[in-house]
C-alpha cells in the first residue's frame, strides 16, 4: 500500500514538468508561425502598394467589366476561365456532393 502512495506522489510531482515541456514546445512552434505571418503581411503590403501604377499594363489585361456567370444556389468554388475566355469551369455543391460544371460565358 505504501508503494502505491509513493508512486502517486511521484506522478504528481513529475506532472508539472511534463506540462512545462509541452508548453515550451508549443511556444517554440509559435514564434516561427508569427514571424512567417508577419513576413507574408509585409509581402502583401509591398505588392499592393506597388500595384497602383498602370504604366506597364497592357490594355487587353485591364478589367473592362464584371458580371455574374453562375446562379446555382449554395457553394461554388474553384473557378477557371478558358484561355479564349469563352468557357468557365467551376465546382459546385449539387445534390449533396461536389460536381464539376462547364459553362459557356454569356450563355447557360
């Protein structure tokens, strides 16, 4: 009976040390994530500030207008426009599962 009490006391004493090891391991993973996020934000800020100059943009690359191409209810994602701009490929929720749809631009 004394051995069980000794084992329980040792386990309670050893327990906080294990918690500090886990906490320090979490902190060591946190710093690279924070630094990476700050770096990503810096890159985004630099790119968006530089994007205001239209001097090198071809007229064909400018957005002329926008219009809605799909009208399905629910979740639609992963749009991809064909190189000639005449077809749209996208993924949408249909009947409880995801399906791939191909649609002509300017028609159904």
